[in-house]
């Protein structure tokens, strides 16, 4: 509700007119009611007494708690209920209803009194208590009402109906209150009313009201009867209930100026409250903290709470409920102008962490006070460091910008050692930590440079900060440092190279055109750690899509020859870094790269694949081999002699079911090498591959591999299938030593086929997975899958192959490629569909779904497809054979 954002006094002022209008309307409506004027006049006079009381409440500025707000809202509801009843379509209101309304108003007034005991002066409490008692005990005289006996049953029945009692209960009342069976009606009036109360469950409600009245009266009496000495004694030694009364009494004594600062000091009230804080119940705790906040407005009282024990107790309440937490932060802020408090708060375990949490919380008042308190505490560098560890970095950044040289070094050193999250790194970048750190590196002494570089290395782990580093102009300074031969600066080279490796991940580094060549020239002059970082940086630079000029320049300056010796490096990290960079260069410069490779280098790479225990190293090594041109027969022969194929098959066969990015890259690279060993121009090499179990691995990849792996597996299967027809033996062949089984017969090739000798896709179980690739949502492998399926539609076997493809529901996925595939995939799909539509049954079954796609493709597709599309449309008799499409 919107009013909850206003102060209590503003809320009362805003609603005062509404309440007075309600009371006035109740009195006005009574004049028009059929209920006796005397009774309603008496009721209206009671309601009119609310005005002065509400005025007193409005003038009290400190009353603003949820319980008081709820009590006032309850009072509003009761006034609204009275007004609603007066406006009822049935204007006849019973005396009992008037009494119910009066008790409801009295009950709500009692709630207001109970909730605000700690805030009201004695005279206001007495005024509210008197009206409360009067309303709860109000009885309206009915002796002057004529025909009371005759109308009693009717009015009670009307009361029951007014409050929604069901018909069956009314019937029960008819039996119970039949006046014909009650000659002594007047004498049994009380009994029958009691029975009515019990019957309809009102007894409990009345009992609660009575108990409530008694409790309020007891509280009032307890507070009034407490003298000054009693207050102090019960504050010190009273139980929870006595302590509660003593707190209220103390508040009244202070508010009514019956005691002064001297008395508070002499009686040790501040220390008493501080000592009781830790053992009190929640309601009392909140009152204590609020009272302490009032008391510490006196500077002498502040000093009494500056001791470590008192401060530790207050800090505990930073973790409690909203109100206690808010008041505890406020109290600590009130105390924070004392130097002793400044020193001690930061040392209390968990205090700064809790303050940072409150600063980031939803309570705006507590957050504001926590911010002020943290700002005050940050004048101590140790506190600023604790705040940074808790995730609040502004004080630390402030010291980096404006602190002394020693403060800057302290902050930078701490920052370099912190285990930061990416969110924290982002906050530090946004708060401006990078610029002063770069300034320290450029202009500071050795200790300053080292601490700044180490901190920047930590911050550079976040991609968002890389651009900030580049913008700061640090790249040139880092390279200059790496070229430095000054022994004093040698310790700075490792963090400098690590930062360069991170910066190189951004294409923005390419604005420094010579940076790659400078790094290459440093490789053989550096330690293994620096070499590794430089290799990382060079790999990132080479992999950028816009780095073609940089790659060509690296090639021209002998980068490949410089890097190949690193294949024999004993340091695993350095060797892996070199392999990654060689992989990138082989990807973009395959021909030039292959020219530089000797048989020795190839054997070293195969040896790494065989012996390395690192999947990332294996993946880079296999990736290099997969990038070599397939038509380089010399490389193929060398790799075959090096026994590469069995090694790769062994790796593929031992892979776990779960996949990581590294193992995915390794599998894709192995699938790429398999293409080299299945080229259709070398049947012996294909047979070598089949005998080593390559084909089942390829078929498995069609279903379980990544899109790249599926594409490469389908390419190898297509190459193998191209020779299946020439390798299969017809049924009439005389060359069988042992007659083949019936299962060996292939309906597509019309002969006997075997996986290892004829590479038949049908016998390998590859056709359905190939079709499933076309049915899927990933399009990268479409062209390769269609190339494999196309081998089943070659001229000699096209009809058998097409019939099998349609039998396994392969036509519709091929039509799907016409809608979603690349131009090359569409071209292959059209080629297969032309053969499918040669068969009339297939034209009838699939022609209608294909024609819509074909017409759309003819209008919007690539022009080079038009001729083939026209042939298909002619097959479907949608276009004349002489059409200009030909």
C-alpha cells in the first residue's frame, strides 16, 4: 500500500478527515434510522469522542511501527462497518447490533492503546483507556422501548439474518425461542441470550475481548504504579515481563522530563540497557536499541557504549530482523564519530561483511546508514581491505587513485592476491581500478610496478576489462618491458607476458601491427613460463578472423620454422602452446605449412598423439594432421608407416560417453584424419582403413558426434561407398571359395556385400543415420549426408537405391533440405529428387509436398538451381519440357 512509505504522522493527518467523516456520518445517519433516537444519540456521542484522541496520536512524531499502523487500520474498518450498517437497505437496526458495533470500536481502540503504550504520555493513555473501558462496557437502555417482549424474537432473528446465518439455524432458533413455551420470558432473558451466544460461537470472541481489556488495564496499572526506584531495579533485575514494564516506564520518565542526564548517568542506565540487550526478547531488544539511540545524543553516553563488549553486542543485531538491523546500523553510525569506535568496529569479526550485505540490501534506510558508516570506517586502510574482501571496492579504488604511495602498494598487492569472481572483476573495472594501476606500472618504482602488474593480471581474467587495458595504452609498455635486459626488471616479465596473453584475446590488439612479430622474436630469449604466455598470445592473435595479414607476415618471417623445434620441447605447457599455435597456422595456411613439415616432424607429432596423457595436447596434434591437404600422398604414406590409424582407432574406441569441449575437438580432428585414409582414389588404403575398424566408428559418429564430426564421418562414408559397386560380387560369381550366406545379399547393389570388403552403406547400417541428419535441426552435415546418399542413386543402381531411401521415409527429409539447406546441399537434394521422381509411385506420393517448395525455390533460390528445378517441375507435369527454364 502506498501509504506505508509515509511517516505515521503524515498517514494519520491524511486519513483524519476520513475518520471524522465516518464518525460524523454515523451520527447523521442515526437521525434517519428507525432505531430509537436516544440509543443512537448515545452511540453517536461515544463515536464523537474519537476526534480528540486521534488529534493526540497525530501530534506524536515518534509513533511509526507496523503494530500501530495495523491497530489504526482496524479502527478505520470498525468505523466503516458502522457506517455501512447505518446505510443498510433495511434501516431497522437492533440494539444488540449497536452494542456489537460499540464493542468492535472499543476493541480496535484497545489495540491502538496496546500498540502505543511505549510512546504515549500518561494523560493520553488515561484518556484512551477511559474511552476504551466505556465502549467495552456500554449497555444501551431499552426500558423505554414499547412492546419489547413481543418484538424480541423478531429483532434477534433479524440480527441473525443480518449476519448471514443459514436458514436451518434460524429454524433451530424458532424451536428454541418459541414464546408460547416460555411463560416466564422476562426471567429467562439472560439464560436465552447466553444460550444464543454459546450456540453461535460468540462466547470465545467475547472472552478474548474481556481478556484483552484486562491485560491492557493491568499494563496501564503496572506502569502507573512504577516509581523511579522501581524502574531502575526492574531494569537491572526484572524478568522479561517486568523489564518490559520498566522500559515503558523509563521512556515515560524521559519523555515527561521527570529525570535528567545526571540521573541517567548516576544510575548507569546506558550500561544497564547494554548489558540487558544480549539476553532480551525480540520486542524488548528493539526498544532497547531505539532508547540507546535517543540516549547517545548525549556525548557522554556515547563513550559508555564505546567499549569492545558493547560494540560486539550491537554488531550481533546486524543479522537480526529488519527493524532490529535498521536500528543497530543507526546506533553504530551514531557512535562512529568517536575515534575509539572507529578503531574497534572494523576489528569485530564479521562486522564489515554484514555492513556490506546491508548496503546491498533492500532496506533503503539501513542501506543508506550502512553506506555512511562504511565511508567513515574506510579512513582506516585495513578496513578498506576488509570491505574489498567483502565485495565493496570503492574505498580500495579511492586509495589507488588518491592514497599515499604505500597505501597504493598495499591495495594493489591485496588485489593481486584476492580470489575474485568475474562479477568482482567487473565491479573493479567499472569503479575505475585499471587506470591508476596502469599509472603505477608506468611511473612507479619497482615495488609499485610489481604490485600493479600483479593486480592487473588478476583483473585481466575478465574479458570486459581487456578493452579497458588496451585503451589505457599498456601494450607498448608491456612489450618494452619484455625486451628489457635490466636485471632489476626481470621479475616483472612473467606478469607482463600473462597480461599480454589475455589482451591478445581481443581483436583490438591488431591495431599494433608489429606486436606478433615482436612476440615471435622474444620466444627464444625467454623462460618457459614467459614462452608459454607468448605462445598463447600469438595463438589468439593468429586465430582472429581479421588477422590474415598478420598470419601472412608471420609465415614470411619464418614463424613456422621457428615454432617446429618446440614440438620436441620437454616442458609440457610450452609444447602444448606451440602445438596450438601450429594448429591455427595449419588451419589457415595448410599448403605452406605442409611444405615446412619433414617426415621427422610428422613422426614426432604421431608420437605425441600416442604417448601424451593430455587430451588437449592430443587434440592439437591430431588437429594439425587433419589440416594437411588430403591429396598429399607423401604425408599419407608417412602417417601410415608411423602406424597413426590404429592409434586413432584405439583412442576413438576408448572414449567415455560424456564429452568435453577438448574431447569434442579431438574426435572432430580424428574424423578429419579418417577422410585422408578413405579417399576413393586409393582402394587399398580404404581396405586398410576398413580392416582396422574405421567404418563402425564412422557410423557411430553419424548419431553421436558433433555437427562437424557428423559432416566428416559422412564424407568418409561417401568416399567409401563410391567404390562399393565395383567391389561387390554378383550372385553368379564363380570366385567364392565358400558360398556366402543369404544375409550377405544386398538389395541395393544386387550382389553380395560386406562391410570390410565392399564398404556397403546398407550392410554398415549407415543409411538411416544419414537420413536422420537431414531430419535434424543442424544443417552443417546436410551436404555430406546427401553426398553419401547420392552414391546409392548412381546410374547402375539408382532404382534399387531410391526405392530403399523412400522405404525408410527418406524422401521428405530431402525435400526439407530444399527449404532450409545451403545452396550446395540444395543442389545435391535436387539431384536425388530427380531420380526419386522418375518412379511414378514416388511422384504420386511426394510430388504434392515437393511442388510448393520447388516453385518457391524457383522464384527465390539461387539462379544456378533453376535448370534442375525446371526438370523436376516437368517431371511433376507442372511445367512444359520446352520451358525457358531450360
